[in-house]
C-alpha cells in the first residue's frame, strides 16, 4: 500500500513548493529581482511535474520504478525551496557587497536543479514508467461544513461486555482488584471502558474516579500527578485563609471554567514534587475512599509494578481497570480477576456500524441506506473481520462517496489490496485506502497529526496555526469572506467527517471543535508513513524508565521536521541541515542548550517551545533569532524570559507569536515591524497578582493583519489609531482604564464591520488607577454603552468584567448583545433581576453562562419559564447578595451541568431543579452546609435530596466554610 499513496504526498510537497515560490516572489520582490526570471522558470517546471504526479497517483498498480520516480520529484521540490530560501536568508544576513556572490551561487544551484529535472523526465521515458491514469483518490475536494456524529455516540455489540465489567466493578471485595480489558487494537477496549466509567450507577458507587492514559510513553510522576489532580484536588481548599481574599485572588485571572482552573492550579503545585512525595500524597487521598482508577493502553506489567505502592486497599470495593492489548499483562497484574475480552462484531452488527458511519443522522436525517449501496456495503464490511476500528474507517471512506460507481471503485480497491494482505482484519489496508482517497492537500495535514504525542489532546486553534505556518493551507487571494484559517478549519472538519480524526471536546457553540485526537493505530500509520517519506521524525522515550530515545523514531538526520517528545535528550547534532520545524511536546529538557545560533536552523519555519515543562531553563533568547527570517510560528509560552531582543523585528514572515509567559516580559519596539503577524498572544500578568496588564512598548498601527490579539491595554490600541487600522480582528482580549477608552475602541472597524467572533473586555478597578486620590465618578470606570455589540453578528463568545450601568430601566444595557452569543461570562457587573430577564429572553442561542464574582447584586434571582431555552452549562460563583434563587417550571429546559460555588447567603437549592430533567451533573463547591441537605447517607435522605435525586452525578468540593 505504501507505493499506492506515495505520489499524493509528493504532489502536496510540489504544490507547497509552487505556492512558496509565489509567496517569495511577492514578499521578497526586491531580494529576488535579479533572479526573478530563473525562479519563475523553475516554478513552471514544478507546475508541470505536479500534473504528472496526479497521473502517477491515479495509476492503480504502481511499481518500484514509479515510487522511486515520485521520491525524486519530491526531493527536487525540497531542493528548490531550500535554494531560494537560503538565498533570501543570506541576502538578509549579509552586506550588499557580497550580494552578487549569492546571486551567482543561486543561479548555479538553479541550473543544477534544472539538470536534475531533465534527468528525471528522461528516466521516466527510458525505463518506461507508465503514468497512465488508473483509479485513485481525487486531487481536489468540495469542502463542506458538516459536523458528523461524535465518536462513541452509538456503541454496537458491547452490551454483554458492559454487563460483565459493571458486575466486577460493583462487587465489594476486601482486596484491591485490577480488572483488565484485553483485545487487539481497534476492538473497542477504550470505548467499553469509557461507557462503563461514565455509567450513572458506577459514578454513584465510587467516591472518586480517575482516568489516565499510559501507552508506551509515560512518566511515573506524571501519571501520579494526574490521578491526584482528578481524585484529590479539593483538599487544597481546606487551607485556613480568608475566603474573600481567596476569591479576589482567583478573580484576577481570566478563567473559562472554574473546575478546570482548580485542576490547572493543582497541577502547577504538584509539578515540583518528588516521586515519593506523590506516592504518599496519593495514598493519603485514596486511603479512606472507594475509588476507581482506569489506566488506558497499558503495554507492560512494569507500569503497574512501578506505581502500585501508591494504591492502598482503600474502602471496600475499590477497583483499578486496565485496557491492554496483551493478555499476559492482565494475568501478571491480577491473576485472580478474569479479564474482559470484547468480542468481534457479527456480520449483522458489522453492517449496523458501517451503516451508522456511512450514513450518519447528522448528515443524512432519514438515516436510510439506498438498496443499491447495501449489497456492496455488506460485501465490503466482511473484509473487516468484525473489527470495529476497520469498520469505522471504512464508513468514513464511504461517507464521502455519493454514487454506486464510487462504492464499486472502493470495493475493487479493497479486494485488490486485502487479497495480498496477511492481516485478517485489514485495519492497515483500509487506513491506507482512506489515506490514499484524501485529496492531495489534506495528506500532509493528516500525517502532521502523528507528530503530537500519543493520546495527546490537540487544540484546534494551535493545530490550524501550525498547518498554516507549515504551508499546508493555500493562500487565499481574498480573505474578506473566507480566511486561510477558515479553510484550515474546513480541512479539519473533512478529516473528522471521514472518521480519520476524533472530536475530543466541542467548543462553546456545541458544534465546533475545541480539541481533537487520533486513534493510536492511526497515529502509528502516520508516524510510519511520515518517517518513510522523511515528512517528520520523532525523538521520544519509550517505557516509563527508559532513557534512550527510540531508534525507530530518532532517525532525525534526514527529516525536515522534528517533534521532540516525553523525556527525550535532544541536541542540534540530531537535526537535518535544512530543518524547517522543531516542535517540543511534554518535554522535561534543559532549553538552555538549545543553540538557535546554529546554521542548521536558518530555514526554520516553526519553533514550538510552549509545551516544554522545564521552560524555566530558557532565560534568554539570543539576538541571532532575528536571522530566522523564514520563521512563521514562534511559541515561547510559559517561559521565564524578561525581554526579547530587538532582532525580533527581522522576522517579517512571522504569523503567530505566543509569549504568554509566567513573568512580566517586554517586547522590543521593533515588534511593530512584524507586519504579517496574524495571531499575537501577549503576557497576562494578572495571574501573578497584578490587576493591570503591562503596557506594550511598540507601536501597533502597522499590525493590520492581526486576527487574534490577546491581553492588550486599550490605550495601546488607541495610540496612533492602531485599532482603526485593524480591520481583520476576530478575537480580542482587552483591558480598559476608563469608559472613554471603551467608546473609542467601540468605534473601530472590528466592531463596526461585525467581524469579531470572540471578545473579552475588562474594566480596570478604579482603586488601581486613582493614584492621586481624586474623586471617582461611578460612570468613569464602568460599561455605560454596549450598543456597538449589536453589530457583531458573528460574535459567539463574550466576557464582560466590570460594572454595568443602565440609565433607563426600559433600555437595559445588556439588550445590545447579539443573538449569535453562545457563551457569556459576567464578572463584577453588579446586574439585577432585570438583567437576568433580558438575558433569558433575548439570548435564545446561549449554551454557557457564568455569573462570576459580584456579577449579580440582588437578594433574589428568578429563572423564568421558557427562559434560556438552549442553556446547557450554568456556573454561579461568588454572588454574595443572593439569598433566594427560583427556577420556574420550563426554565432552562436543556441544562446539563450546574456549578454553584460559594454563595454564602443562599438558603437552599431551588425547588425547580426537579423539573430540569436534562441535568446530568451538579457540582457544589465551598458550600459545606449543603452536603447533608442533598445527600443520601445510610438510607437517610437529606431534606433537599428529592430536588437532586434525578441527577446522575452530584459532587461536593468542600472547605470549612
């Protein structure tokens, strides 16, 4: 199958080279003026080669000659990019006096490349390499915005396994039992474990639960930390500290989700703990609890042996669950607990699953399969041998085929390639078919997912920005209606639609993707294919205590992209002399040894250091970073750098700059020269206790291409009329010193043209700005006008932090908010019941509402019948005046999750929660007096138990308050 798909990736490489040349001819016109004609001829040659590659891709029975020819074309495309970008690099980093020398060298290299291209064409004829068209994937695609069914929404044939696993989990034994789910990759082990882990009865049976991924890459301390975070973080709130002071410190940070941030804070506190301290901490947390811990994808018994001392017997009935491909692992860790082995699907069950995936209800509302497809489908699904993963992949492939002829073509390909396969289940073959069927421009995007660590939760925004920086997404001529980021998002949606990528979390709209991941078998395929084609290489550590990087993945010398993973020792001697991308993920390395001055980095496009744990070792960025003139993506997130060198301004191709650091950091004045910057993430100093964000020391009026701008002071936006030149802003996080600044910013194109999609506005506390103790007028530091928001028809996410003043009761300030809002966060707004009435009546699409610290200032609050019709998540936090909360019958009919945290005067849970039958999760935080009222203890019901007994998951995170 490898030769069957090789030409598609080569076509993508050539396409990117052609696009890159066009970009360089436009943006480096002055530098390339002397060699423009030569470069344009090369561009035309590559364009013709691209046509031949498409013919090669359509040929079904390719041989070694075709594969070799395709590899040579790919290498020439790389050589072209290298030659032109090296020339640009040298022109920018040397004096004009030697420019002529660089021109002669480039022309010599171009002549050499032309000779190579001529030889490649001659060899195709000499060795009779036949590129006549056969059957293959399409070279283009019609992108669509469809959202398929989420993974695991429907589970086929797990009923018996679910019953068996639940029975073992609910059995109260005196010893700690380890129950293993055993089976080959793709049979549904994780699906089964998730279904039982999230079961209502199981949740109620155990006092605490945790889920951790192990795989072949794991670090013992990380696993222990994650379990502690999931089962034990509430205990940190038992510290004796004034509750109001804690709340005020908490509110200085921009928080999207209360519980998520509790967990994040706990991880931060544990990161420096020693392994034996973590063991002791976990034993203490679990000692008096009936707990359930799931270890997903365990490869050796050694993983358990190295950690089992941290798991006490606990309360009677505690359990540990493994998912593993190896039965000997299950028998080694607990020979007394019979393993659960999910069965292969029957023919009928296989067809049902294929039907679900090929004709999902979200795309085909009738969920019907035409007769002419059914017979073909049933024949094809037999080739999967009942393995769910193979069937899901086949379903994703068939989903994009709309005619019987296309299904017949897939059928022929399956027969052709599975007949030559030694595998009984055809996962690799069907995955290769799915990969081959991808349009050429999606292939590198899919393979790139393999550069992330196994089981990694991949943020959509980061992935899209990396794809763009790598050059995988074609440049848009007109970005007014559709940006390059929009196209990249459509690429991701297409991969999800084909069942090649799994949605991990949905965003606040409930439809878009927030994070994604790929199945481990798919990742194995990506890594294998990428290494074979020198697309990327991985430096990683396998098995918990192994210190030597995997030889299989560490052949980085020939790869232009390198991903450095868990625990890997890495040095510049490992990298390709023309390296383009360096991505660090979950690495505990000393970055002080990262030699950015090395000439190997001169063509670098991507430098991702934001996922390195030990960024504290990177204290200074050398001035030579300015020589990386092709850099498009630079992330120094979480580093401890006080300033960046002025040479940063030389990075004229930079698209993304992420400097969300842990310390106050100064960007140089030359940052204003980064005119192609699209995404700028500035430091958020508030987490260090500072109320006010730091000022920018550079002019922003040149940064007219910005789409994302986070943690900026309004006065920096207003200076030099910068905000009026930023016509492309879509995501803005801004702090105002006074209401007059708000009025100025609200008149900018970002608001007037209605392109904003997410907006966070913070009004600075007047006590922080009133240094001269002059009289403070209430209106001066408040939101007094939000009318400009009414024009933001694309706005789906809004955060307001600061007092809202409404002058006329008939015209509430909140009435200006657009109906498109799906997520709203309010803090310090001091609204009253009339504000709630406006929100529940006007925001009919709202799915998430957070009423945070001092956002509501009334003694009673009413959610009216038919109000908040689509609200799914509600979080109430720090509402000090609230004594009574009423929920009328029919209010919030879609609510799934409710968090209430520190409402000191609230007397009871609303009676109306009885009628909210959709509610799945209730979290009561720092309200200890409610525990007895809401719980069932030893058969005795609390006085408010009847209000919440229908809710599957009720949690109490308590303090002495």
